[in-house]
């Protein structure tokens, strides 16, 4: 246990029968709420807040990962890791990445080797927050945002995590972005990232778990980004619709391939028309418009 009382549960998962589908384990861990995932010799290693009951947590983790990935049987191991050790672990493997023709994301310790005229460069240290250019949902949202955001737009970023999508929207011309995140550790990292990118006047942080009612009260806005799990998106659609101006756009992400048909149908039943789909591995990010 560290001096400030923080420690993290390290979870290691593998599926010997998965073959070339083993990378789905990373997606399954992130869908279950992992703080980060890396591959080590066939094991997928992730980090979680300290649960109240470890045995119950391990059972739920195995069930969720098997359901999300279709892989079984799983081998799962765990141990505790101090907060300071975790901070060094998540840095491994992160480097600069060009997500679109003009959007480049990099951590503070690894600046891009090449910056072109007109590039949008985002410096991002995720810390304890979800959201790096290494994950398919984040890349999908950035690809949809590039060319969508217009100067003067007012936006909501629901489940903002590291703040990467809010920062990208600010750099792409948004006038005001409200980044909504209920995890205090994520908010700490997000505030640091906002300052590092010089967008404090554009991006404001609200530390809260979003509800349909709270989203409605934050409107009207021109666009909403929601990169969270499909199950958490479901009850928020009325709030998305109420917050948006007529013709406003909605990006839904954090959706696995097998969840996409139901997610699209749910959005359309709440008054949204489908416009575009980004596919990145087994992840889906969809662009919708408020049609009524």
C-alpha cells in the first residue's frame, strides 16, 4: 500500500486457444473498465481500481470478457501494484501516432519526428484515464471529428477520460467544449492535458456521471461525443437528443461489432439519422444527426 493509500489491481488474462484472435482480450478488458492494457508474452495485462471483493470481481471479469470477446476458456491471474509503479508501467509502448492526415497524438516524452504544415498536434499523457490514440474507439472518434467540427461549435464530450477528444475538438475549431467525466483520477489527468495543450479557454471540465437529465440541462449544443460502453450509452439517448440543436450531430463509440446493429437502431428510434460508420478492428464509431 502506498503512502496516500492508492494501489491498483493488476489483472493478467490469456486464452491459449485464441490464436490470432488474442488481441480481442485487450478490447474485452477495456470494455470491462480497465485503466490500460498491454501485451506481455501472450498475457494481456490491465489495471483496475481496488474492488470491494476481489473474488467476486474476478468472476465478473471472466464472465464479461468471455461475453464480449467470445473467447474461452480464460486464464486469469492477479496481484496488487502500488500507484507509483503503475505510473511508470502505462508509459511503455506509447509513442506518436498520426491518426488522420493532419491529426497527430503524442505523449510528452515522445514528440513526433515529423510535423507537417497544417497538422493538428495533441500532446497527451493519459495517466489514470482512458483515452489514447492506441485504442480503436478513440481513433474512430478522431477520424469522425476531423472535418466535422466547425468554428464556433459548442460541444459536449460525455465520458471524456483523458480529454483527448475534447482537446482534438478544440484544436479543430470548436468554440466551447464541456468535458464530462465522473472519475476523479481521470479528471486530474484531463486538466493537466488541457493545460499542456493550451485549450483552457475552450475546454471546461465537469466532474460528474452523465444522466439524460443532466445532458438536457447542458444544451443547446451543436455536437455531442460519447465514447463509452454501449450499455452505458443506452439510457442517455433522450439526453443527447434534448441537448442538441436541430440538425446537430452525435458521435457514439465504445461499441463492439456485435453491438452495433442494436446501437444504431436505438439511436434511430430516438430521432437520429445515421450518417457514417468508422470500423477499427472489432470497434465501431457511428455518426448521427438529430433528424427531428
